[in-house]
C-alpha cells in the first residue's frame, strides 16, 4: 500500500472535525487509560506515546491485563448483561462518519479483517488508548477489552463477524464494503453489535461507523462513543494505508 498518509476528517452529529481535533481527543484519553491499567504515561509526542503504550499493554499479556482489570470487568459484565436484559433486544446507536482522501473501502475492510497479519493484535490495540486488549480467538471471534464511550468501566466482550442475527441497523445497499457482527457478553448474551459500512467516492472513501448498544444505555455513553469511533478508525485508516504505525 502507499506510504502517503491519507487525509481523514470525522463527522459527528453533522459537525466536521479535522485530524488535529481527533488527535487531541486521543491524547486526553491516554492518561486515564494508563492509570486504569497501571502503566506509566509514556513520554514524547502522541505518535510515540501511542506506540509505546501499545507495546506496554502487549508486554503485559492477556492474562495479566484481565487480572489487573478483574474487578472493573466483573462490574462491567454485570452492567452490560443487566442493560441488555432490560432492553429486551431493543437497541440504541452511536454513529460517527469519516471522510477519507486516499485509500479504498475494500482496502480498509480487507486490512481490518486480516487476522493473519503479524501486526494484527498490535494494530487493533494501538488504535485507541482504551483498547486494553483486542485479539482474534481460535474460533474466529474477536475478543475485546475496552472502555466504551463515557463509561467508567472497561468491558470484555466478543464480536462475531459471521453473525448478524440480532443487528437492528439495516444494511446500506450502496456500500462497497462492510464489517458487521454481534457483540456477545461473557455470559453469552447478545449485548449489541457493529455495522460499519464503507463507500468509495472520488479520491477516497466514506465510512459510516455504527455501534449498537442496548436500548437503555445512558445517552452520555452513546454520545461519547462517537469520539471513540473517530479515534480508533482514524488511526486504523492511517495504519492500513501506510502511516501512523
């Protein structure tokens, strides 16, 4: 892929945010994530902080990350399961859009779904400070430990990109590529899902990033998670097309 850095702008609730604004959101979240996992805040510019923080999380390993976060994960699992049950399958969505100059819809999804990449776990984890662990499991599902939106608690869940059964967001027939699947709690409940869709446009592509939460999720979490989407996917775009690793 090209080594040129793509230009990425985020659109949230009709407002357009440039790359510098999204990077400022990422920088704001990093100290909180470092405190949560018990790792010193790395020094240097944000790109170096991002790389070093990702390496530190990976060096801990999955078992140690789960041990350090065990109390929060236990509470987070209770909240997620309770919210899903009282929502009775109803969903609320958190949506962010990206305008990307450079790259392609299919190119990003192919990169995102390629779990055989040597840097898969690192690139997934590095994209957001509050990605404590993202890895592919032997059964093909994705294991995620992250803090979503404005939640005070990290949550562990699985994403099954082969299962669309409980998604409520309709697919867009005009999309050229997509990454969609259900999110499953540790107790096996469907607690939400994702329907990320990408459409090629002249000179680049457009992304509509949509996460489904249980219907009774607090509005603040839905609102704040739009920034989470902007941060992680802007970084993934740069990782996929040759910059920002």
